[in-house]
C-alpha cells in the first residue's frame, strides 16, 4: 500500500527549528517548555501513529489567516508563496487563534471571516487532488472562552465562524479541535496557548481521530 503524504499550513503551535522554512519565526523549542525534541511535536507523533509521511511543514509563528497584524504580510495563510509549498494526499490547515487573540491589533470578525472564506476557496481550487482539512483552534486558557477581544468577538465566535465556513464548501473537511475542553492547570498548555509535551500528545490524538486514521 502506498504511503499517504501530508502537509501543514499553520502557526507557532506547529513550528520546530529545522523543520519549517528557515525565514519563518519559530516558537519551539523554547526555554521553559518541555517540547524539546521534534519527536514531541503533534505532527511527528501523528506520523509515528499513522504511517503518514510529512512533505511540508509550512508553519510560521504568530501568523494569521488574514493580512493583518504586525508580522509581514507574507506570513498570512493567504500568501501565495506559503500555499505553493504545500503538497500531498492530505493538507491540514491549522490557524486562526492569532487573528483573534494577539495583543497587537487583533482583527475584526468580519475581516477574519472574509479571509477564511477566501482561504478555503483558494485551497480547494489549488489542491483538487488533495483532501483538505481545516481545524478550529485549540481552546486557550489565557482568556475565558466567552471573553471578547477589543473588537467584541470571542474564542467561541472564532470556532463557530470556521465551522460555518467549512460547512458551506463541498470537499472541505473539519477537524473541530476547539470542542476539546482545556482548563488551566491540566498541564496541556505551557502558557495558556502553546501545548506542552502532554498537550502535543493530546493534539496528535485529536488530529488522528479527525483524519479518521
């Protein structure tokens, strides 16, 4: 049986030094966080558990779906160069938390929804031979689920927006990570946002279940 391949379009949660394009900002590894080896990352664990082969990890710390914020515009999930690097039987799109939750100029829900709609359409058009999976972001514990940012939308609104947009597109599959309950003190997140080693193991399991593998 042919080995199935996959790529990731994602943000800091999926970074690891030496495994993403070298110009991208990284989060992992980081002092004080126990994800110290690539073998601890969710996508490495996913490969080990399923036999999938990772072709491209297009992850950029701090990146957003929309072309907003303080990072370069080329960090957006909509960027042509980022999208062009992807390939494989499966493509996993895992982002959005930075559009809502970054302290520096979070975007409005309208701008986010328009950007996510564009992203889904672009990816489905570009990768007709790949199976596309779009993930709601993991719950964060640095703020309450119903807490609103300066533009008056919450993590709940973020997840709902992604679910509604993905549901409108035939060929777009949802992995609803946001439905998994994460609480402060449960050891899954190092800083209220980025998974610990234990959190990566849970994330890998959620991804595997979402992929049906």
